[in-house]
C-alpha cells in the first residue's frame, strides 16, 4: 500500500478545496509508516534519529531534493542526531493527499 503513495505524483494544490477529513487523513496515514497526525489531523509529523550532525544534514539535503522536485515543501527542524519534519498544505491550512505522497517519498530515504 505504501508503494502506491511513493509512486504517485504531487499535483499542485491551488487552494479553494477543503482539507482532508480526519477519517480520510487516518486512512492515508496507514500507508505512511512512522508518521503521525497532529493538530486535529491538519498536520503530518515524523521525527528521525541519526548518528550525528553530519548525518542529519545529509538527510535534510536529501529531503530538500525530493521537496524541490515535487514542489511541495515541508517544515524541517534538525540538529545533532535528529530531524523533525512537519508537512501540511499551506493553501488549505490542512492536509491533502500530496502531503502523504511526500511523506511516503521521504520514507524511502529513511
């Protein structure tokens, strides 16, 4: 099932559509191992642990490449041994299928 999401293409969200419902987000969450819903299912979050600062920086750079390719940009916080990623669609202030697609693609480098 997760393969379905990582193989999909993010379609630009122009806004003007409702964010996913809690039920829809929960269903897609099952396809994105390690991620969790936050802020009443309007945000997708995951924390990654790595060995040191350089490993964190390398991971963040890989996420950045994916984000640029897909035109979908997460909020990333990182430091020595950790990376925290928060994903949501700004134009709808909530979650869209694109957010789960990006999460699944990030999982491929984890």
